[in-house]
């Protein structure tokens, strides 16, 4: 059985969050092969379920306004997504921090707009895979 994962972006700029085993997730990002990040994050399934649920709540909200969600609010956080409404979807500003809250070692990048329906489908699938 394939482990739960999400991938946002296109062939040039993308972000992936994939469980490698219980309590361990791989976060990988690539920006046109010029900037890359690939690291392991100790996350519980409950943290990722909560993240997916918060993303879905924002994506289902009728406001269509800006929002931000961190995988682990309140502690060392390896991934934060800031969403900016664009047309019928959202562009994302991604902040990756492999060493938790270490402001010296981080990667920031932008992912082109993704339709809201595609985002809902992506985060719904992640949520469903974890709450089985």
C-alpha cells in the first residue's frame, strides 16, 4: 500500500509531503532545479490530519481570501503554506524550515495558482488516507 502524500505544483516548481513510515515524513521541494530541499520531518499522523483539515476548511470557505497554515503550529515547524487567491484558485508561498524554527536555514518559494477544486481533491485524499 502506498504511503499518504500530497504534491503541489507543476514540473518546474513543486512541493511534496510524503509519509515514509509512522511518525516520519519526507518534505521535498524543487524550484526549476536551482533550489531544492529534501529532508525528513518527525510529524505524527494527527498533526498532518489537523493540517489537512485546516487547509480544507480554508478551501471550503466562501470568502476566497488569503490564508496561511503551518503543519505544526506552536512548535518547530518544517512547512508553512501561505495562500493568495488568484482567479478560481490559489498561489502558494512555501516556507520550508528543515531545522524547525531555525531562521538561518530555510527555503522560500512560490507555487503558481492551482484551482480550488484540485486543491480540495488533493487535501481530501491526504485526509482520507490518514483517518482510515
